[in-house]
C-alpha cells in the first residue's frame, strides 16, 4: 500500500484525537506540513512543544494558507461555526473530513451552508479513542487496526477515494455506511455504554461519604472499568447526546427493559434465568477478542511510570 | 516484612483465583506444600502440569492429610457442602479462609454447622480478579497492591493475625470490616457494575442480526469495556446475586433512578445538567488513579501474543 502524500493538512481542534492525528500523520509521512487550529492557546503551545505541528493559530483565518486537507476534531457543537468559517476561507478545492461521533447532525450542519463548492466534505468517524483529553495524552498508534466509518453524502468518487487513502495511511480500515444507520450502531456501541458509565459513577458519587470513600478504595472489583469511561471529556459527550437524541433514547429503552428483567429475576430467585443470561454474553466477548477489537487490560499497575 | 511459613495449604477450587493463589503461595514461599481440591479433574490436571500444586484430589476426604491452612475458592453455592466436609475431616486446629464475594451468606452458611472446634474460619474477600476463568489464566501478581477485606466473626486474635500475615505475604493490604457493610460496599463496586455489563451485552446480543454484527465490529467505541466484565464466570455471578439479593436490589434502585434522570435530561435537551454530571464523575476517576487501583488499559492489541 502506498501512502497518500499531501503538501499540507490543517487539524481543527488539538485535543486527544487531533493531536494523535498530528502524530500519526507525521509518523506515516502523510503530509509535509501540519497546521493546527485551536481556540485554546494552551493546546497550540503543547503541540508546538511536542513538535507535532509546524504552526498553530486560534482561528482559521489567521492561517493565511490554503491546504489539501482539513480535519475537524472539535466538539460537535462547534461544527456549524467551523463550516461557516470554511465557507469564508477556502478559495481552492479542499478535502474536508471530521472525526465526530454522530453523523446525521454533522451532515445537517453542513447542508445548511454549502454555497462554497470548494469544500469537498466527506463525513467520517474513526472508531478510536481514550478517556483522557488533551494533546499530551495523544499517540500515533491510536488508529492502527481500528475501523473508520465513512458516511458520504453527494460526494464525488475522487474525494471519497482520497479520504479512504488518507485513513488507510494511518492504519485504519474504512467502512462506508448510511449516516442514520451509523448513529444507531454507535448509540449502542458507544453512546449508551458511556451514558451508563457516567450514570453509575454519578450514583456512587452521591453515596453517603463513608460509603463513597470505600467504593473508591475497593473499585478494583469492577467499578473501576466504568470510571475509566466516566473520565472522558464532558463537553464532547454533552454534545453527543444533544446530537443523537432519538437513537440514544431508543437504545436506552431497550437496555432498561433488559435490566428490569434481570432485576425481577434476582427478586424472584430465578437462578437459572441469571445463569442462562450470563452464559450468553460470553460469546460476544469471545468474538470481539477474535476480531482483534478488545484492547488489552492489565489488572496490575505495573506499567505506570510513576 | 517476614513471610508466614506453612508446612502445607489446601486450595479448594482451582479456577482463576485458586490457581493464582497457588502460584503466589509458591512464588512467595508461603508454604512448602500446596494441595488442590477440585470436582473438575481437568482443573487438577492443568494445575499439576503447571507444577503449581503437588497433589490434587476430587474430594477433601481423599487427601488423607491434615494441613495448616485451607482456602475456599469455589462458587458460593458450594460453601455449605464444603463446610460440612470440613466438619467431618478436620481433627486438628486448622486455619480456614475463603475468597467469596459475599460475606453475610458465608457467615450464615458457616454458622449453621460449627460443631467442630478445630475449624478456625476467618471470612475474607481479596479484591482482585479477572474476567477469565480457569487455572490456565491465573497469575501470581493478581494480588499485589490490592486490598483484602476481612470480616471476622467470633474469631480468636491468633487466627486473625495469622490470616492477616498470610494475605500480607502475597502482597495484599488487609482491611477489617463488618460483613453487612462489606456486602453493601461490594454491591456498589462490583455486583451492580457486573450486572449492568451483563445486561447491556445481553441487550446487544438480542439486536437484529445485522445490527448485532456491527455492534461487535465497532465495539472499540466503549462497548468492549462492558464485554470484558460480561465474559466472567456465569456460575460465580449467579451465586453472588442469590447471596447478596437485598444490597444488590437497593443499589440497583439508586442506579436506575439516576439513569432515569439522565434520560429525562436528554429528552428535554438539558445540556447544562448533562455537562455538570459528566464533569463531576471525572473526579472519582482521578482519585482511583491516584490511589493506584485503576489497573492499566492499553487501547491497542500490541501485547497480544497471537
């Protein structure tokens, strides 16, 4: 596979994902130059210090350079404003993609503008992340062997091909999907698990204080897995639930029904129902491990640097 | 710290925890001889092949040796039968402990018998585990820097001291707690997270088949964290919900209330409530990392041997 080769790319939003992209693009030599845009100057400074961008600006208009590819990596609530800025800014054909977790809203936001035909926007969602936020936590390997879902809408084949090559160059496998379908799948694989994690950690944080201290102390018993997710960026997730409301409420309904059934089984001492349910879920874990999407959990603290 | 030194110990139940104990006891030279009891001959064979036990029997009575310490590592539903066997078997003072996840039920089961005053039973719960089951997945370091909760009931100080030394020798910090309190804390840190993980994976496994395949494929988005827990031993967990019913139902009630509140906030587009909740949960994660109970999650598959 030959890598794609850009003269320059612009990353808008230098958080965990944006900075990881900068690292991966540099490592894989996908672009000679990488520019970064972030309203937070601290993030720009960090990325300059890390030498993963060659120039950083607070606003796109300050950049004063046209570019081959722009990747939007900021919270979903900023998209409208960013599309507006792109409208003003671009005066040559430019590939644009994003990493947002909801795609119907992304396409809606884009379609409200699109008077500037230089914008070649192919909506994407690389399925990769970590609960940490901020450029200091990014790393180039984040995208390797992970899927990137593309939800093209009225795109020319050339733009699509270029975007596929781009993600491939970072080690991702690109899958095309209808935006509505994407939002339902992700509601189940991502938005609901995340909401539940937030919810149970919130429940714990409202416990009587002595009980709460012990819940934290003995969290290695299972609770800690939820706290990892619940450590994620609050702004990013607030936006996800605003933008994917319908699919989230539908899947949440299914989940609470199933949880009520388990609750009733516990109340009624229905041990055989519990055992049957608990056995059926093992299969799914096995498949996820087999297809190499499980990640690696080390129950010790041995790799910690401190 | 000087290690405790037994002539022989017997481990009843050679699963993940039992076999990890055997490895740790051997590595830390806590006992000259380690015997294993398991109704599953396959487990005995595996442990003999791994050279972590020196003799294995299906039943305690076949062992024909008295011992210094017996550790019960089998599912909670087997405890009554095991206590009955111990009653028959022991003819000299013997320390007995266990690793069970519920302590009220353990003490109830024990108190139904206790005619044989040679049994010096100190109920314990080492807070350490992994979603895998079977002796092949065990490892000695599982207990290092983790807490062990002890819930003594009418024990002599000498037995308590010995048991504390035993867990200390494996690298654990022992904390004493009332059994009822233990069961409430663990309902929150362990039994509820586990039930929720089972529940959401069950919800996913009942989706229309094309949706289900995609949920598995794109599980790296968050869902995979739940599948890890949901890969745990079904028998062990079936027993936990039977034995800790009241505390589980209480904590489950609190959780579903909080989840309903979040659901309503999504329905009503209450972005500021969501952001506030999602920010509050970050603190708990931070504390868990600071006290060294977080484990280490690697989002890549890099350490996989296959």
